[in-house]
C-alpha cells in the first residue's frame, strides 16, 4: 500500500520545499522576557506535572496537568484533578483506566480530560485503537493523544496509517472531541515526518505531536519547524518530551508549536533552570 509514483514524487517535492523553507528561517527568540508574550500569542497549552501552587495564575489556562506514570495511584489522580480545578488548568491528561475517575472529579468545572490511545508504542490494531478511543470518550475524555502505527509508516503502508488515524478521529468528532496525532519524530526520517504529518492532516486530526516522551528522543526545534511547515497554519503542533527550560519552550513556540508537553512545567512558566524529573 505504498504511494503511487506520482504521490511519492509529490512527497519528495514537499519535503524539499519544507526543508528549504526551514533553511531560510531566522533564529528563534531567546530572551526569557518573551515567554509570556509568545505563550499569549501562540501557545494555547503547556503540559505540567509539578506543584500547582507554583504556577502563575495567568498561565494556568494554558496547562495540561499530566500524569501518565504507570505507578500513578487513585490518590495521585484525585490530587492532580483537585489542583486542576483549584488553579484553573486547561485539562488533566491521564491513562485510559483513570478517565472516568478524572471526569467524575472534574464534573461541573471547565477543566477537560485528555486520554491517550495506543500509547506509547502505537502498535495496537486499528480496531482496538478505535475501541479504546470510544471507551475513553464514553468515560468522559474530550481530547485524545494517539500514537500512529510507526511500523506501518516505515513499511510504506500509508493507507493503513491514515485509516488508523481516521478510526480515532471519527470517534472523537462524533462527540466534539479533538485528536492529537503523535508521530514519534525521533524514530523517523525527515521524509517520514512529512508523510506522517500529511496523513494526519488528511485524516482531519486537529494536531500533530512530536513524541510520546517515552521512546527515542524528544521534541526538537527542527522537528517542530518541519511539522509546522508541513501542516501549515490550519493544524496545531505540540512539542512534547525533553522540554525543560523557558528558553527551550520559547524556541519550540517560535518554531511553530501551539502546545508544549514538558516534565518541568514549573521551571518553564517561571523561567527557571533545568529539571531532570522525566514524568511526561
């Protein structure tokens, strides 16, 4: 199910044009003082895992309060939901098993529940991903972060990759939810990144996302810029994995990210230093 010759030529042409456009980009902003401006003007969401009390109130609405650790307990879920409600975070992001509990905790608030699909490997069958998506939505999720089938992509089975995404997107759109497609950029060539983004766009997903944070590599400015050039202004781009400082967040946003997934949320919004606590 590889692309026809004319489509392969088109992908190659698009990749060359995207890379040429990246080469012409000026350097991204770097001063810490610009963080609030670039967030206000471009980034509508930042993932966060730390102490909610440390987050400036005016930035809270941009934050996905995320807990995807396999050892997360019911008490942990209750805690992040309470923090999200108290501080006005945009959403909490949890594994599917915790969606119903999170939704019950957040009932009556404006905080959304995000769940993951096919996470973190993307190797579930298309039918199972569709079932997983529908169950999460039925339990109360209103945003889904799904992982593409990376093996299918690398095999050139592009119709199957698109179908995989469409199953989740169709389920989400039935209830007005949105889908972010994780391409796991660290495992892909530049051409594969372009193809993955184009397939997600064809499947009518709302976002493309750099990585899970669990596998090879995390978000890079280069990948964010490549993805933004590929999908254009119509889709969101989320940088996730390895974003630890305000400067790194600034660079991602300036490169075209409209959301940031980071383990060091406090340090990013406060403009402080590095944090080695990788909790996605």
